[in-house]
C-alpha cells in the first residue's frame, strides 16, 4: 500500500430520467469529467430514494419507476474538482451535489 494522497470526492445526486442535450445526464457528466481528465467517475444506481419533493422513487415490483436515483462519484485533486463545478452548473437544472475531502490509497 502506498501513502494516501489528499483528494476530493464529488457526489452528484440526480434522477435516472434527467437529461442534458438529448442524452442521459449521468452519461453527459461522466463523459465531460473524462474529457476534462478527472481521475475517475462511477455511476451508482439506487433501488430507492427521494429528494426535495419527497416523491418516492423505487424499483419495487408493484411500483416500477423509470426515474430511479443515481449517484455519480468523481474523485480527483480538490482544485480539479472545483474547476468542474461551474461545468456542472451549466448541465444541471436540479439535483444535489456534495463535496468532501478524502484520502486516496492506490493499490
């Protein structure tokens, strides 16, 4: 194991049906992060969640939802994450973004 590096973790909470310029928003965000050479991005799909409106989104059989919650996690140096925030501002009309400091261990 190597010595941990200080970094930042950006979490972006959106819905599966959110779009940007005709494509899924999660895809547009990950592709833009890659274009800007951020270290890594992962999209996680949640089976259940709710947001500001308190509308419940669930994958239960009796209530199939086409708008399940998604979380996009992006990790890189804090300055690179901060430079990505204005880009996100132009892509997102709603959602939630959090940022925290993390230690990165490379194996």
